[in-house]
C-alpha cells in the first residue's frame, strides 16, 4: 500500500559527529517538510541560527530554511531534497547565511532515504 499524502513520511534522520539522532526530517505533503528536533537544540545553536541545507551530489548546497531549536518547523522549499541528497544543519548568523551559502560549521547531517 502506498502511504497517503497526509501521512508524514520520514525521509532523513540527522545526527552529529558525537551526537545521536537529534533531528528528524518528515515529508508531510508533496512540497512541505516538517523538521522535528528530538530534544531542544537551543544549547547547540548557542545564540546562532540553525539553517537547514540540501546538498545534491555535484551541486552547491541550497538552503531549505531556518529551524526553530525547540519546536517542529514546517518549511516549503522551492526544491525539496531528493533521495540520495545529504541534508545538513549549519550554525549561521541570526537571520541565516548572508550569501545563501553555509558559512558556519555543519553540526548535524544525514542522507535522504
């Protein structure tokens, strides 16, 4: 049976080098994503913005949006991540990466399944 379009579908789990899964990326409709932290990420953010990126093989990272550190964030990216892409979270200045490319360290990442 195919999942209904209303049924959230987990497409990626993001973890850090020394941290277990901290973020789950769910597809909730064709274009809409729900990013769910497994715990409050305020300490990880440390006063900076958490920005979610999709990285397709051989292409530049593209921003999917900013995340709320302690709540589910719903985003509707222009180009959602596809199977095989890497999704990653970087620490950015408040308001997000100024040039549309990651400037801070990658703190979480995972593959889209």
